C-alpha cells in the first residue's frame, strides 16, 4: 500500500476554541450533556448523535462500533439495534458498556460509562413505528452481524417482507432499544498546547455525582 503523501505522525491540530471549568460543568452531568448537545445541534456538527458504543464479550475482548443516540433523559442514553447482533449478545454477557461522542467542530469529546438495559417493549414499539417504512422492513430483512452469501440476499428478503406485511409492519421481537444508565461521564474540551480541560463526574454510593478535574 502506498504511503500517504503526508506523514501520519505529522498530522496534529492545536485546539483554541473554548475552555471548560468545574463551575461551567455544574453539578449534574446529564443536564450538562444536554447543554453541550444543544450547542452541538446549533453548531455545524455533522451527525451530532453518532456515538461509539464499546461492549465487552464473555472472554473480556472489547468491541466498538458507531450507533445513533435516539433519546436521553435523567435515566440515561438510548439507542436501538438488533438484540441478536454481536453487540446484543455481548451486552447479554456483560452489561458494562462505554459510549464516546467526538464533536471535532467544537473540539469536544464526551465519554460515558454505564450499564446497558433493554428499554420497555412499549418504548421500542413507539420508536420502531416512527421509522420510515423501508427502515422498518430493513429491521426484518437484515440478520444483523450474521454472515450472508451476497447482497441480493438482503434485497430479496426486503422485498419478500414488503409483500408479506403489505404496509402493516410489526416490530421484530429481536429489535429494540437499550438504555445506558451512566455511572461515569467525562467532558473533554481541547485546549492549546495539549493542556486540555477534563471534568469527570462519577456516581458515588449515595447516588450523587462527584466531580473532579483530570490531567489531560
Ligand atoms: C453513522 C452510523 C450510525 C449507525 N447507527 C446504528 C444504530 O443506531 N444501530 C445499529 O444497530 N447499528 C448502527 N450502525 C451500524 C453499526 O456501526 C454496526 O455496523 C452494526 O450495529 C453491527 O454491529 P455489531 O456486529 O457489533 O453488533 C451505524 C453505523 C454508522 C456508521
């Protein structure tokens, strides 16, 4: 493989846009997440709700991929997926997961660690039925994470389910949401000279959030 024209080791950026201190972050990291999220929405951040989800399998091996945040409140962060996918099996084996948002336009990262639990059937139904028809059919047509012979397998499946359901598409029993209940949330703001700001919240035994500053 040819080397890129620019030496990878020479790629670097100095962060200048903003700062973060203990006072700004407040006492409730979920409220502060909302503040940063709304700011990202109003800014030019692309796919603001895309987040890396890391899971760990029964052998202790980590796995990571992007999923989309579809809701958040004081209980946690929700995404939807196929419960029979690799990530679904890994969460069955180990509920400890991590989420990472990187909003490069704002020079910000948010890291979340917590416990993933299935949302209620009613919540999964509600979100499933808000999706466009082709996405709903896709949930039936794709045995997520399984090896398939060729692309036409998916296309034929999609078409077959379209005929079978003729517009009235139920939620597949193996498709639904997880809510990540956070026990640790870190806000990172890039600063000049690699002297970044990091404010960490951890849930203590009394169920209250402790706040600290970490060295970058
Ligand atoms: C921008 C983006 C958004 C995605 N959103 C989701 C999602 O919300 N749910 C999902 O199951 N997969 C989503 N995917 C696909 C996953 O990254 C992954 O390929 C898939 O879930 C299978 O992962 P697994 O085999 O580890 O279970 C998304 C991928 C990208 C690049």
